[in-house]
């Protein structure tokens, strides 16, 4: 992890791409209800807010370990959201 700015960019890009994927799915499946897809978008936004708050937390003792934990959480949550997109029908 290079720095705080790069971590914020990664969070923005990953969750932004996930939201974009949901929008693409909605466009391709216009005749289907979108309650599930809206829930995925809402979850991505909540995840974004949570991770950015953690990045901006100045009380962390070991910054390197703190940022690594945030990066791992981003990867895990990103995979979980992608699996939910893949399960949309």
C-alpha cells in the first residue's frame, strides 16, 4: 500500500465499478424488478462510506497495518458484492 490517497482511489474505483456493473445489468434486464439490484447499490454505498471513514481515522497506532486491513476488507466486500451481482436473475 503506497499511501492514503491511493487507498481512497482504490475504494472509489472498485465500488464505482461494482455500481456500474449493476446499472449495466439493469439496462440489459429492463423487464425485471430491480429491488435486489438497488439493494446491491445501497450496500456498495454504505461500504464506501464505512471504508472512507476508516481511512480517515487518525487514531490508528500502526498505519501500515490499519491500511492493509482496510484493503483486505475492500477486497472481501468487493468479492461479496460481485457474487451478488452474478446471482441476479
